[in-house]
């Protein structure tokens, strides 16, 4: 039996730990796996982009550009892949075209090969500039369809979007299912539709999260429909709100017309490496294992935990069910955007506000911008009544042009602001770090010389902390005094330790 080789993109170095342990994994906990990853036979290795850039400077005191160059050095035989938010790059706003070009140029120069370019609203205008910039560097431009479900989203619509991405120069198409909503039959129908419409030689990569429990079957159906590459994560960094296990994919294809040709011995070494590393980050572990409510709420796991923390901060943790019911209504008012960064945060936060304060009584600035077109176009029409509220609050008019067309040149201003910061080194990379995160970068530049911080804890460190806590409790002698307020009067209470 002749077999078709299915390419595999390994996610352990980026999306896997972003989804499972709040993207806290330190570079030093990844480097020892790189030789095996490099030799395992993957189509590509996703190792940068998404929220890694933010996490590096916000939590790990680590230069994200050094991380990229390190991966390039340690995996010379691999295609390195990143996730790029189109005109948003890796920040949370749109950037002027020149900044987009410079970011892509520097990423390519530092070692990036495959750029998976997406837009939270699936607005092709917000992907065009980044795609052109990637093409200009000679690297691989992957145009991305963010998958969601709504009364307006159809197989035909996704196939048409793939055509628009191919027209702007995409070398491959990624079907990105960030909420584990992609069921087996739609997976088959969309991949088959793209192949039949634009040719069997169009490369299609399929990316699914595992949260709903159905998507390993979706990957199989996508492969049967002609998908060329699928994304997985090594088993010790898989499942839950993460992804399907690499080894499970390999096993699933045994005895079929398909094979991955991955090196099983290398996979075992990669698995064992991360099995040792992951427990260090137990404090950041997601509690979600399987969540089938996503099929009705369409709320990705990361968005759900974000809304829960917002509600708890307001003393309203018991109202999460109301918020989950509100999310699809807000999503419909906004024209049914897919829920992915930053649209998921924008819609989710507005749903929290609606439940706590009344329907659109208070509107976030970001949601007003979404309603007025400043993030781009959605598939559906926006609710005109909500648009009017947004207009009155934001005191600006709705727009229909590409949002970045309204941004004046900003590179020179970014250079002068960034180079004035203590610890900045004057490189374009530092200017881009400042551009992405102007609130976080100054602190990072000032402490960069101290070197990276590992926020994981070894078994020895955890034991030492437990011993210290127990020792300090045992060391307490004599009564402990508390001040207690009753009926507006303060009383002193002593508690004798047994």
C-alpha cells in the first residue's frame, strides 16, 4: 500500500504551554529537547509568536529575540514557525504598515521561516500587509482562516476566504480552530471544498485544540479530505485546553493510507523531557480537562478563565452562567466575530459588563471600537442600535476603510521613545519590543541585565517551601493576637497554640 505522508507541526514550544500553563515555560526548560525535536522529522516547529513575546518580557525577564535566535541555532534542520496576528503583529492594536514590514523583516532575519498570519475578524485587509511583507523576505506566508460557528458561517464562506488568501500570495492555508469547535464533518467539508475549488496542490494545515474531546477525529477526517499538515503537541504537553497528542496521531494512522514518518524514538525522548519539566509549572496549570459546553457558548478555555477572574474580582463569581449566556448575544451584536485574541477578550469583557451593570450601560473603549469598525469588518451586520451607543460614547464615527489606513507613520516616533529608555540597546528589535508593549518594555529593559527568571519550581524547591512553612508554624510559641471588629467596636482576641 502506497502511503501519503502527512506533515506534522509540533506545538510543544509555543501553543502547548500557552494553553496549558499560561505560557510560563522558561527557555532553559526547552533547550534540552531541541536536538530531538530537530531530528524527529516534523514539517515545522512552532516556537514563537502568539503570547510568547509578551510572556518573555512580562514574566520571564527574557529577550524574545534571543529566544528566537537560540531556537534557530539549536534546530538548524527545522522550519521554525510563528503565529502572527496580522496588522496587530504580537501586540493588541493595529500598527502602521512600515512597522509591520520591519517586524516581519527582523523576524525573518533572526531565524523565522513560516509565518502563520491571522486576523481575529477574518478580515483579509488586516492580513494583506503582513502577507506581502513575508513574501518579500522569501519566507513561507501561511494565510489563516479562524474557524467559528454561527448562523452566518458556512463551508462555502470558508472556501471563499481561502481563495482570497491565495490571491494575496498565501503559500499554504491554515484552518485554525482555537476553541475546539471544529467537528469531524465540517473539517472534511472545508478541506475538500478548498482542494476541489483551487486545486489538489493547495497545501492545507489544520490546527485544532482538544478541549471538546472530538478533534482527533476531526484531524482524521481532514486528512481523509486531503489535508497536508496537522498540528499536534507531544503527549506530555497535550489535551485539556491544549492539543491532540503527537503520538496518538501517529498511532491513529497505522494501517491507513497515511503516515507521518516521525521518528518514534525521538518522540519518546521529547515526551520524557517535557514530562519532567511540566510539574515545575503546576501553579499555572489549567483546571479544564474536557468542556463540551463550548459547542453552545463558543467560549475558548482561556477566555472563560479570564471572565471568571473578572467576575471574582467584582465579588460576582456566581454569575458566570449568566455571562456565558450573554456572550453569544454580544457576539451577534458585533457581527459574529470569531472569538480569538483580541476579539475574545473584547466580547467577553463586554458580556461581563452587561451582566453586572445592565445591557450596554457601560461599554469598554475596545468594544466601542469593534462596533465602529476600528478592528475591521465582521462577517455579519452589526446591530445598529449598539453602533449608535458606541458612537455616542466614543464620540467618533464608524469607519469602513481598512483600519491601518488611518494610522499615521509611527516608526520614527517609536525609535526616539524606545532609545531614550534606560537599558534599551538602540536595535530595531528593542524598538519593536517597545512598540508591542510600551507599558511593559521599559521595566524589562531596565532589568534585562539580571538575566532570565524561571518561574517554575523544582520538586526540591517545593519541598523546601513546604518545610519552611511547616517549620515557621511549629516555631510559633505563645498566643497569637487578632483584632476583631464587632458592631463597629474593635476587640483584641488571643488564641493559644496547642
